[in-house]
């Protein structure tokens, strides 16, 4: 019965996490593929890839930074740049493929590997994508490695505590490029 209660608690925690984060807009990452079009301008319809440095290039607008911006922010910036050449341009940007928003999960999980995030994920949700922990995983020794500029940050994830409804603050939202290590 205790195992069933823990499983139910884990499922409720995961579901609550997705409801809390659902309202946050997606921010673009290197590798994402965008479709950009300008209404009534056939020559200004293009598919672009967000480059590793976070930039995109579009005719008449030149190069602009897209990394960590929302689609709406990119649309607004393109509209401003294009308005120098086109009267009141109507710009549409859509994400064709989410390629750059990836987390990596290593160690004692059933399916280690790299996983694309099409929506915000927390640590528990990512571990679920990897099939969960193996029997021999050290539940409270899990860490997230996060690069912050030139520095590496270590964030502990207290899995066993989270299962019991404790230390919920250690179930952090993941960022693109995070590496979760399960010893």
C-alpha cells in the first residue's frame, strides 16, 4: 500500500508541475527551426534555424538575436526592422521544430539520453521521460549540472524527499543544456 501511495503522490506532483508551468511562453533556443512570413510579400517567406550563437538572419531585417526570446518578441523586432522598407508589415513567426531545447539524463535511469523539451519541464518530469530510476539509483544524490556562462552550477534534486512531499523546491525547472546525473 505504501508503494501505491508513493506512486499516486508522484503522479499528482508531476501533474501539478505541468499545470503550474503551462502558462509560461516558450523561449527560443539554438537549433530551433522557425517559419517566418510577411503578409503580401512572397519574397519574404523563409524557414530559418536559430544558430548556435542565438541569432537568425532575415532579408531586409538583417541579423537579430532570437535565443531566449518568445515568438511574439521576435515578431515585434522583425516588424520594427522591416517597417523601414515596408509600410506596416504583418509578420508571422511560427516554430516548426523544437530542436535546441534539450536536456541530457545520465546514469541509473531506464532510458538515459538526450530529451527535447517542447514545454517547460521540471526534474521529476524529465526523470519520468527517461523511464524512471533503476532499483540501484541513489535517490537523494541526484544532481543537475547547469552551465551559467563560463561557470558550472550544481543543483541537488532530492528525489526520495520529493516522493514523500518534502523538499519540493529541489524539483527545479530545467533549462536547455541541463545535465541530470543519477548515481
